[in-house]
C-alpha cells in the first residue's frame, strides 16, 4: 500500500506535512532535511522542485526557489540526490512542483524515477484536472504515485466532489484566498469554509495549508481537518543562523507539542 | 487549414489553462461568460461606440508611397499608432473593462512591460471610474519613466514587481498572485494573447477589429479584401493576432510575424521565441517558451521593452508549428535603422516594437503588384529616449 494511504489509515488527527524547497538553504541539504524531519516528528515530507516562476507562492517560497536555482538545483540533480533516501527515510515523500520542469524532464521518465526513489505522491498545482485524468493518470497509477489536488474557499461544491472523486491520498485545503505564506486569518468566512468542507464528508482525508505557521495555527487547522501543511514558516526556520538539524528539530517540536 | 481555438482553449498543441486551483473559479467564470457577453447587443454597441469616439477608429489604412517605391510593392500601413494612447493596446482594454463591468468586478489589475498596456488600462479605468493597479517590473519602471508617470496621472497605482528578473514576466507573476489574493472583486486585464484560456482568444477577438477594418479598407482602395502579405511584430503577439485574425483561414494571404532578435539570435541576448524556444508552460498556457534544459524560464532581451517576453501567444506557436505564418527575426540594429527609415520616408516615427515589422521588409522580396499590409502598431513618442541614445540619425 502507498505510504500516504498507510499513514492516514493509522493516523487521522494532527497529521503534519512539512514543505521545503530542494536546494535550499544549501544545494546538498535535501536528504539531511528529510531525515531530520522524520526524526523530529513530521508525518509527511513535501519536497519542492524549484521553478523560476512560482505563481502560487508568496515571497518566502519565491526567495527559496530563487536561492535554490542559484545554488544550481535542477530536477535532474534533485532526483539524483533522492536516490537511496529510502534507506534513511520511511515516512511518505511528496514532490511538489510546477509542471514545466517536469514536462522538460519527460513525464514518463519522471514517474519512473519517482517510483525507483520511493516517492509516494505529487502535487502539481498547475496541472489541469482533465489533463491529469485523460493523459497522466494511467502513468501515475502504474508508478504508484498519488496525485494530490488543491481546493480553495472559492472552489465550487460540484468541483470539490469532482476533485474528491479523482484524488487519492489526501486533499490539500488552501485555507484562504492567498499565495503561500500569507498571514493566517481567523475569520468568520474561514470558519464557514472549514465547516462546509467537513459537512461534505469527503472520501479523502484533508490537510489544511497556506498560513499555517506555528502551534496555534496547526492546532486550529487540526481541529478542522486531519492535519496541516507548513511551508513558508519552515523555510524561515531553516533560514536562521545556527545548526540546520537543531533549527528543524526546534521548529517541528514547537508545532506538534 | 482552420485556425480555431477548441473548447479547452487549445490551438492545435498550444494553449490550455495551466493554472493553480486558486485561479480556477475566476478563469472558469470568464470562460463560461465571455462569448455570451461579447455577443450581447448592448456590449457590442458600447464597445463599438467607444472604439469610434474614444479610441478614434477606424484607424486609416494608408498607402505608403515612398516606402512602396523603395521595396517595389504596394505597401499599406494600418495606422494603429493613431489610436488614443498611441498603440493598438487600447482596443483590448476597452473590451476588457466592459467585460469586467458585466462580470460585476469592481477593481482592475494589469501587468505591463514597456508601459503601453499599463497606460491603456489606466486610461479605461479612469474613463469608467474604476480602481486600477498596474504591476510593472522594477527594472522596467526605471527605464520607462514617462509611462509610469502617465499611469499615475491617470490615477492608477503602479506597483513594482521586485521578484525574479523584475521585468514583464515577473510583473505578470505578481499580477497573477494579486488575483489569487483577491479572487472575487477583481478582474485581471491581460495585455496580450497570452495567459490561460480564454485570455488568448478573448484578447485576439478584441484586437480583431484591426483585420476587420483592413478587409473593408482594402476593398475600397484596391477592390479586394485580401492583401498578399500581412506583416506584424510579435512579442506576446496581440497586434499580430489582431491583424491576422480575419485572415487566419484565407490561405492566399501570407501572414508574417516578426520577432526581436536583440543583439543576434545566438548571442544569448535575444527574444526570438520561435528560434530559441521549446514547448513549455508559462503563465497558464502551453506555448513556445525560452527556457533552460531544466525548464527554468530564460530572461529574453530586446532593445524594445514590448517584445522582451520569453514566450509567445499560443496561437502564434500554432501558426509557427503549422507553417501558416512565416516568422522572421530582426536585431536591435536592423529595427532602429528601419524606424529611422520610416520616419524619413513617410514622416512617421514608429514605436521600436513596430520598427521590427518594417525591418522584415529587407529580408523579403516582392513582385510590383504585391499588396503588403504592415500593422503600424504604435507610435514612437514613448521611445524617444531610446532613439536618442541610439543616436544614428
């Protein structure tokens, strides 16, 4: 069974998915960050494939993409770095990336490499749903890759049903109309959105992302979904001076404590 | 060959809507409504009336006698430079502001490179009393100061895009991010035939008034609707799409698109997407794209700020791939010389973007009876500083 599905079978509450950009802060930090995330208590790891034009991302993740590219990160290099990561990391691994670098690499080869590495899922925010269903789904299925879709407060009920039907793993609930790293707002609208999704009784688990940055927002998200995704706040935490592993450990523990 | 967008927004292999879910409701709303709204008599009446009385349409189709003599063909200029605000860009912004109003949107955002689209957007927002924010790369703000001030005089807020390379593609990224953050009350007026479906087709239709008029005017002047050649410069490709639109399926007309070769296509400083690009995905559509082997978008270069976009509208990628249009590329130097030449021969100082279209004449050969229409997409007032800096006149 896919590790993401396995995870949600055994844990349905306070699931923590941590995002970081591959190649940041240093080119070779990728697997070290992943190992430490598992040790510190993250449940899933989302590795960002850097892109020159990340339109869904706010300033923090944009900057980390820019630094990673300047450091020399490429998709090819990332997939090389990840070879053998399964000897040390056992929690689910998701690759997140804009579609263009993957198209240039070759989607079929990418899927093969992901399977060999032991990647469990993909988040491709600018891949249209129909193209996934008609073109890529058979390939993803063949290589054991779950495709994770996003929903937002503006997503219509019928489309959420569609997404739920065509998703596996979990649904990525974007907390508010924003790019990544925006300040979490606790508004009546957001409460209503969370309640509306809960009432839909989706077949997939949900994780809330965008604006989740600390224990307080993680707790709140967990009260409304199966857990949460943290990206920008984690990038900031590993940008600080000091030992990388200590920074990761301190951050993750402060969130899940 | 029929050039037509399909239901999902593809022209052959190019187009589509590669957007994050956050933008889906906005794009869906536009996709589901734009054709219906454009077909409404009330919309058409207001659109046509503003094109006539505010923009100054129809723009003349002018027989350039001295240029014709020089190149040995009958050369006509479609005078989009005489549009209000100095270029064809306003045809689209008029259409889109009327669209935005009918969609109930209260605020407008736009991206701009050289500032022409920004000015055209600020203009229609002033006309309608609508709040307007224009994103412009920090680098472009520095090199296009007069247009920045024009936008401010018109009441728009100009926001600097400080991310990435701080030019047009980053201004587009920032505008899209703004839209993600403000999805319900804001309409994004994209300035070219780029972006996710339905933008490329919608913008082309608003610009198609250009070829609609050419057909009528040529009928009056030459007794035939179709010329042998239609020539236009291409950055994203909105003026070319407008000039080609009603000729797409008329294969007796050779469509000619002219890209900016900057300092030369193999100098690393060019913007000739069909020469240097490969299929890829940027700003919501699959198109030809200048990029690294790893799929990172490459910053293009041209002396003309309106042509240095790393992609090209998906319809143009399709016209290129199918051979329906012939593509030329023209260096900075060639374009500048042609700009001066047009000034001297016809008394018209063209925008430097437009000067590229004229430079292609040097790479073509004509028969004396050939009828050639060049889309004179913009005037050169905004480029005075570049002309002065270049200095060879």
